[in-house]
């Protein structure tokens, strides 16, 4: 990793770190990441009631606030040194395609949060963008070329969610250009791993397919329904790489107000992902394809040239390694639910 920032050496362990969306998957994992690093002053915010948070980290100030409201953003930002804004109304492709208005309304969160952070005197502001911001015309072939950062323009983002991300990126860029407020922007590519949503309609493909295989084994019904024809391709980033990348991007002097890919370049088709999960589970299922289900773009992959050049690093957890951990975690969640134990990341507890 290039030593291109003074921020990592000057921040103190008792500086107040604010993580929004902390009741969800990536936000909760980021809170745990900073807590494990020894930071002692962390404020976690999410609109979900506290019992519904996916993870609750000890000794962390946890607040239930809807950040689409300006006053709640002002309360959240009070005294913060760094803000990591991961709050958004989102989910997997089924949610994104069916609830575009809810996805678009997340622009209120970043609009109010970045303004509140600016007036609160925050030093660093991170915004979690998405590969959904990329031009969909470049993603019509499963054998897609990897997307580089400049491919977001000319703009033709995914409807709803993608456009919200693209406009919010612009807010971060203009706050730096006009007000000299230091911002960082990462475009996530399909984050997966333990402590994430695994059922209920908001889960992404790795969790959804893991759950479907677990259910098929449990019911002794060796059939699986796949959304689309199985040819769609994606890259998937393990959660540990994601939180590490967020920290590095936030504190790079070379990446101020500069969107950057945060994802792996390991491309896989949905059909091959199903085969991987089957192999992990030790089963073989008969596949049925739902051609009317949401499937998203035909192909999407991350071009990591820029992140390797800038940080001398890229997300590198092999998909098989991450999927084994994810499958085993979801299998335990499935078992716990059957036994009547709480499973906060599961739909029936939300």
C-alpha cells in the first residue's frame, strides 16, 4: 500500500467516527472493523429499531434515526471527525427493479448528511456509491469488458438506484470543488459475506443461491429456480475486502472526490456460481430458469487498474473462499431460525 496520506497517521483512536446504515450489512461490518482496530468513539446510526440491526457491537453508541430527515442528520454528525455514509434503501436486483422510488429517495440521505457533516466540521466524508451508476449500454453482453471509472459517462445509469448514486457522487465532488470539503467515493461491486441479508427479497445472488441450496437439501427436494437464463455474469467482493478498501480509499490523498471501483475482477456466471454453491454443499440440483424474474444487466465486472495503480492493492479474496464462509454462515442462520433463535439479518425478524 502506498503511503500517500497523512490522515492515517494523524487520526486518533478516540476521534468520533460516524457510520450510517450501521444496522445493515456493510455498515455493521464497518463498525466492527473499526472497533476491532481499537477505535473507542464510534457512533452507529440506522433507521431500523435497534433489535433489528444485523450486528450490535459492544461499547458503540447506537442510534435509531431516519437520515432522510435533515434534523436527524445534524444530530448524527455532531462532533464527528469522520463520516462513512452507507445509509440507503436498497437490496438485490429484485428490490432495485421493483422499488425505484424508494431507491431514488435515498438521495435525501446523502443530501442532508453531507451538508450536516460540512457544518459540523467533519474532516473526512465517505460516500458508498455503486457499479449500478455505470452506463447500462456497456453491460448488454455476458462477456462484458471490465468497467473502468470513466465508463459512468455519458450517463445511462440503472433506473432508480443507479441514478441516485450518480447524482450523489456529484454532490461529493462539488462539495470538494466549491467548499473544499474532503470527500471520498467508492463504487461497490456486489458485496457479499456473513452478517448480510439472506432472504426476504433484498438479498443478492450469493446469499439467495446459498439459501436456495440449503432449503433444497433440507426439504430433500433437489430442484432450484434461477432468475434469468443463468448466463448473466458478475464479480462479487467479500465483505472483509470491502471494509478494508473503504478505509484505504477514505484516507488516500490521491482519491479525494474521485470515484473509484471497489470490487474484484473475478468474473463468474450465475450458472457457475450455482455450481460452486452445489459443490460446497455436496449436492447436485435440477435447475429451472425463471425468464420473467428480474435479472439486471447481462454482464458487469470491475476494472481494477486504477485502484491497483493508486493503492497498490485490490480486493483479492477468492470467490470460492468467501462463498464457503458465506454458505456456512447462512446454513447456521437457517438452523438457528428452525430452533427459534433470533436471526436479525433474516427477513422474518424485520
